[in-house]
C-alpha cells in the first residue's frame, strides 16, 4: 500500500515557492553511440596527414590536429602504434535470439504502450554492457554472450511498480539500466540465469519534479542524465555539484546505485552526502519516507542499502538531493612540482589546512607528458613563448622533464572564498617546491577530461588494450600504493613477455582528511597476443591484489559489479558478507533483481575471469 507523502501533498509546510521546471528536451544532435563511448559525432581518428584528430565540435580539443600524440603513444608503449596498424572492429555484431517473453509482454501491455518495449538487437546489445575493457571489446571484436531479451522504458513510478509485479508473476528477471557507463561489468547478464532478462531503461524518468529554493533541495527522477540535470538547475541559478567524469551520460539513479563520486566533491560532497531521500521500487513494494529532513537519527535507515546496491535490490525511481547556489566565481589554476612526492605532500598539507578548493588533481609524469602530447603544433609566437617557459622550468628551476608532475585546480565560491583558497593553495605549493603554471593550463586540463574519454576506443583500434581503475588510500600509504601497483604491473607485463612496454600512469583525483583517491591508467600493445582481454584482466587482478596488500581499497567509487567480487572476502569478514547476502534474501527472495552483482546471488568464486 503506497501512502502518499504528506509533504508531497503540501500539507505539512508551505511549498508554494517550489519551482516545477517544464519537461526538458535535450538538443536533437545529442545522439549517443550504441557501440563505444559518447556522442555519435565524436571519435578520435588519424587524419590524411597522419595526425590524430577528434571529430565534431563539442569539446575544446575537437577539430584540433595533434601531431605529437601518435609518436608519443608509439614511444611510451615502445610499439608500432600507427595508421598502418589498425585492428578493425566487426562491421556488425550479432546477439543470440531473445528468449520467449510473450507472457511478460502481454502482462505489461496493460500499462505500457508499444513504444515502451523494444527487442531491437542493437539496443539489446547496448543494454548488456557498461564500459570496462571486456565490455567494450565484446561489442567491438566479438559477439556479446548473453544480453537482455527485452528492454522496457517506464515513464513513471507506478509503471515500475507494475513491472516488478509482472516480473514476479511471469518469472522474469529485471536489471535496471541508467546511462550504461559503469566500469564494473554490472550490466553483464549472468550466464547462468535461466529466466528471460528484461532491462529496465530509466531514460524516460528524467524530470526535475521540483526545486525548492528555500530549503535548497530538488526532487529529480532517477533516470535524469547528469548533463541535463546540470543545464536545468543552472537555468534556475542552482548546481548539484556532482560531476563525475561521466556526467554527460550517467544518471542520478546510477550514481546512487554505484555510490559515485564527482570531481568537485570537496565543495559539494559525494553522492551519499548529496542525497537526502530516495524512493525505490523493491520486490516488497515502494520504499518511501514521509518527510525530508536535513539529518535524522531514526534507527537503521533502509535507504542506506541502496548506495552501492548495483541493481541487486530494487529500482531507484526518484531522489531528493541538496542543491547549491551556482558559484559566483569559478577560477582554474595549475602548479608544477619537481616530483610526484612533492605533489602528494602538498596535497596532504592542503587537506590539513581544510581550505580545499572544489577540485584538485595531481597527475604523474607520464600523464603530464600525455597532456603535452595533445597539443596542437604551435604558431611561431607560441613556440617562442614555450621555449622561454621551458627555459624557466628546466634551466632556472632545475625541474627534470622525466620527473616533473602537475596539479590542476578548480576554485569555486564567492570571490572572497576563492581568493582565500587561492592564497592558501599557492602558499602551500611554494612550500613544496611548486611553481605556478597558470590558469589557462588548469582550465585546459579540466576541459580535456570529457574529450579524452573517447581515447580508449581509439587506442583499441590500434591494438592497445587499456583502461582505468581506482582505489583510495590513507595518506600514510599513498606513495607506497602507487609505487607497488606500478612495479607489480610492470613485473606481470614482463613475466608474460608481452610486446612493447607497459603504459602505466597514476593520478590523485580526490583528497580527504584521512587520504586520497588514486586513479591508475594501464595499457599495452597486444598484436600477436592470444586473448589480450583475459591477459589484461589477469594483470589488473594482480595489481588489485597488490593495491590491497599495500593498504589501498577495493574501490573508491567505481564499485564491485562482477569485476571485483572475488576480492570481497579480503575487505570484509564473513559475517559482514553474510549480512549483505541476507538483506538480498530477505528483500528479494525470488531474485527478481537478478543482476547478481558484488557476489550477491552467486556462489563464492564467481567472477574469476
Ligand atoms: C569515461 C568514464 C568516466 C567515469 N568517471 C566516473 C567518475 O568520475 N566518478 C564515478 O563515480 N564514476 C565514474 N565512472 C563510472 C560510472 O560513470 C558510474 O559508475 C556511474 O555512476 C554509473 O551510472 P549509470 O547511470 O551509467 O549507471 P549504469 O551503468 O546504467 O548502471 C550501473 C549499475 O547501477 C544500476 N542502476 C542504474 N540505474 C539504477 C536505478 N535507477 N535503480 C537501481 N539501480 C540502478 C545498474 O543495474 C547497474 O548495476 C566513469 C565511467 C566512464 C566510462
């Protein structure tokens, strides 16, 4: 029985000043790829002059010729990466025929219209994967194994409730789908599932239901995509402040279900700090609370179970989030440090100062060089300027080009706040041997984030398997985690006698009082290697094990999905793991939500690939 929230009925307090934005229609040209990352019109390729270029006009690097990038890639991987070494994708992929969903279809046709159901093969393939290397490989060079048999597109919570009832009655398994950007194989359909699998695509539940300017909250449907939430809130002078690097394509429901983190979390918080309330359709009915409070102490809070639930426990239909006034000032900055360890010490002091800007990231020397390799050929004036800059950095300051690293910064807030943040940050940077490298470089660094996300699809077509993975670590272990992860990766690569040189790079992306989040990028040239995706997974698994040994976490924000479930016993006692399994068993005994992520619903030992 659904009890209507008295706050929603407007009985408990005056909500007359709430804003009810009209439905949002995204621009027509924002068509997403079915195979690969991002928008249809954007991809890296090698142009007729043999230089890498990003098509389209969306990003700062779009259209720019990058003459140094291909030679740099060949150099850093010590392999023949180039226009003549192309690993062409399959022209088409085929998926197995859909299982019989006729009884389920008949049941849901009572409340869904024709256009809310699809068994299109391309869509089915897209709904069966996220963006791990294995996920992408399988729709580029392979035919995916099991994919959903049917996609449904509910447009309101009541339809989701009825879908869950129909799934229960007709013996169908449901997997919620947000933006399909996860990097944990969370959307991979369990091969052992004997029931038909239905993907519940939340994209039509994308409305901002209201914005409450007085209480600084907003009620948003779970299928709303990050970029659209940003645009709409901005129209009313607000921001959510949640900016994962996938913000263009990931959804609010996906953020909660994966326990996501955004680059500006220092100012606004991670997803768990931003969410005040959520509504979830479970196998038991709708989980809802009657009131939105700044904080409560009301015993065990069942809503907490849905952070990181990865589709196992129910479908999040809407979320009440905090919103913030759009910042008065946004400044960028950048600092060069002679070595990674100087940068880490600087970040540590910055955390201790507790005057931390919205975002600060530290890239290692390899990523610093990568950034340089993305540049366009300079004009004569730029070349002259760059010569002088190099002279100052390398000769006067004595930085070693093979050791130096960079931090990029985003400052947000009132003009006074930003001025204070800048003063503290640059003082600390100086204390640790840092050198200001200008606002423009900082800005470019951040703007690159979204364009550069397309690079993995490009390198894959040139025989490089690559992906990123992350961890978090206390300050005391940061350098050891980075050092040991790198050594282990290099050792694993060498032991397998793989071609070329391993690409391995690290950056610190988030700072906390007790430590940081670290991202690793790893890749290698694989031409001639048998089953490179399996080899990659073995190396990544070994590195993960090393990270855990060195005092890092299993994941800071990507989650567990199916890619890391085998490590769970290393981070939690058996009673802890049992509680998680029992929550599933108690709330969804029939396993209607059958994604089987983070080991729930599977025998121990699964996920070892
Ligand atoms: C280039 C790139 C950059 C990234 N950057 C970041 C980053 O900066 N920070 C970060 O945290 N992550 C990042 N990610 C990972 C990913 O974007 C996040 O995990 C994101 O939160 C997933 O959201 P989604 O809407 O795409 O979910 P999906 O991939 O569709 O689903 C993820 C899981 O959540 C479940 N789910 C989705 N919607 C719902 C719902 N409404 N109810 C219940 N369960 C649901 C699915 O069943 C699945 O198990 C990045 C990924 C890529 C490829």
